[in-house]
RNA sequence: GUGGGAUUAGCUCAGUUGGUUAGAGCACUGGUUUGUGGUGCCGGGGGUCGCGGGUUCGAAUCCCGUAUCCCACCCCA
C-alpha cells in the first residue's frame, strides 16, 4: 500500500474539513472587516527569497526547507512560511512605489522538513495578514486585536505574549551588551547557547535549559535598552491594548525565530494543545521590504497555524437541513428520484435508491441529518400523494405529489 | 538529527505463565411477523494480530531486525 509522506496528512474526516472551512470563513470575514484583501502567492519560490528574508541563521532555512533543483536548473523551495512570498509580490507589483497602505491576507499550505509531532506537520496550513506602509503603532494594536477577534469568534482560549525587539538603532547595541554578558558566562551556558551566541545571540534568552535561564535572569534586558522611539511605541501599544481590554504578558524572552522581525513581537499561546503551544505569531518587520529590493516600507504581520487550532475550535451546532427521499416499493423509486431532483432546485436533498421499509428510511433520514423525511409507498403511489414527516417536531402529513 | 512509547476488525482497545475456530464496544448492515427515526430486542459481514527472520510440537504472546505512527527535545504556526 502506498502511504502519504511522513508529516503530510489527508483532511477527509468530515468533522475536520468542516472545522477547517469554518475557520477560513470566520477568519476571512474578520480580515475583511479590518480592511484586508486576499492575496494568493505561489507555493514554490526561488530559494534565495527565503534565505534573504527568513534568514540564514534560522533553523527554517538552515535545515527545514524542501529545497531542490528543478528541470530548468533553478534553485527552488516549497514555501516554509507566508510572509516572504507576500513581500516579494508586494515589491514585484511595485506597490512599494505607492503611498497607500496595502493590507493583504492569505491562507495556504506551508512546508517544513521537520520531525512531526503534536501540532507540527511537514505540510501544514497558515492564515496570515500583512500590512504595508503603516508605521503607526495603532496598526500593531489593530492586528493584535484582530487575532483576538478571530479567536474569540471561534471560542478559543489564549494568552498573549508581548515583547519589543528594538530597531536598527537599539538592537545592535543591545546585542553587543548581551554578547559580552555571555562571554563572561561562557563556561556555564549550554552547548546550544554557545552556538546561538555566534549565530543569533538574542535567541539564547529563549533557551529551555534551567541552568541557562538562571544565568539569564541577570542578563541585560532589551526592554531596558530600547531607544526612545521604540520605547515610546511600546508604551503606546500597551496602553492601547489596556484601553481595549486586551490582556497581555510582557515576555522579555520572547524572541521570534525569524530574522526579519523588529520592534513589536507577539505570540498567542494556548495551554490546551501540548508542547507546540504557539497558535499565532507575528510582529513588525520594517526592514524586510528593503532587504527584498523594495523601497523602505514599514510593515507588520502575523500568521495563525490552522492545524493547531483544530481541536480548539468550538463549532456552532449543526441543525437539521433539507429533505430525505425514500421509496418503500420498487415501482416508486423512479418517481421518488424525480420528486427529489425537483426539490434539489431549492433544498439540500438526499435520495435513497433502494426500496426499504419505513423504519429503515427514517433511520437513514436521521443519519443524513435531514429536516424532513419524504416517503413514497404503495398507498401514496395509488393516491398520487407523498408522505412527509417533520423530523424535528415529529408531525406527519400527506401532500399531493403535484403540490410538493 | 536525538530520545521514549506504540503497532490486534473501519475506529477505540482487551487478549491471562506461549496451547484448539483471536474477542468487546462503537460504526456498518439485515430483521424485529399491519408503514414510524434519533433511544428497545435479535442476527450478519469484516482480522495472513505492521513487515521479515528466529526459538518451539505449537507464537498475537518469547528473541533479533526493520518499517510506520505517536509523544518529546531542537525549533517553530
């Protein structure tokens, strides 16, 4: 038997696909309410795009990309995340030459070559929003509140973690401070942190090792080393969130794994889904557009991991809908099919193709979740009527076939 | 890439110190003697017990190998 590839699943369980489309529908509506419009970008892109945007130092680029050479000798890559492609499209379509703010949302398949576990797949889906051209911190607040709206609409519990990563004025200075701090504790920190110190020092703060964490409790905090602009923006952001009753937790160790983030960084986490608890992550990336050859354009975005939400989404109750048609006599099947087809012009209809007794039909109607069970038996065939039972209030009636 | 756990019916799982035709619940399906469901009762189909070796008179059960899945680390949505 041929099986699907590791970490690549089918979504065919009825419940799962219903949840999936319910999520897309809900998130799409809310994104539109916030002024975003849909963009679809290719799943395959030039490898260089991700190297330059996500960053060579990230694990995603370092070891998780589905990278290959195509038949035209192009170095290409299945997209590991959505932002890079959207930014590329933004620049390629010259939206960076316009003054107007562009707000775009997307959803689709992403690929990362990782060992699968709960909440992590090799092929997975993200829903994301990217806003270009707006440096006002109101936009940061707006996006965070939008994620909240989406999760609230779906009945999902979460906590929000918030941090500021600074900008090109304060981050490099802070990084130097941190590196010299790490140098002082060189002998005590773990191997991973030794490596991080060289590749992306800020990420040591995120280390899970208890001993490291004890040491980093005394490390210089970026929050206390922000330049005036970043500091003001962060304060404005938190007061905006307060004003809109959005609870948050300042987490100075929240370091997003992708190189392109600056200033506002946030993560929505759930305590109900195992180790992979981040259900949405985002932040500002004011330099990325110029890294990808566009005119300097401030930008901010987020992505939601759809699979991680699947077991958290509270679905609205499904109500009975439409008709079930059945025949109790071989001779009635053709007529039942005809009546059912007519009804399909305006209703959801399930038609039973086999002559069966009434009980069996009622069972089938119930299973089809129909509101009405419409039956043609010997009696009805003779009378030119159809027997209809309302499965919700259990009333029955005989209706002339012509009027049905 | 590194650990740990699992693999028996479509699904969730039992299976006693190795011993006859491998079980249950759910699901599916048929009936329930005059045409009434979701909630009664009776019946039915469906398993080379992940795969390959080995030990044994005999293996779902013991040993070795292998594959896959899951969970966790790393990292991330």
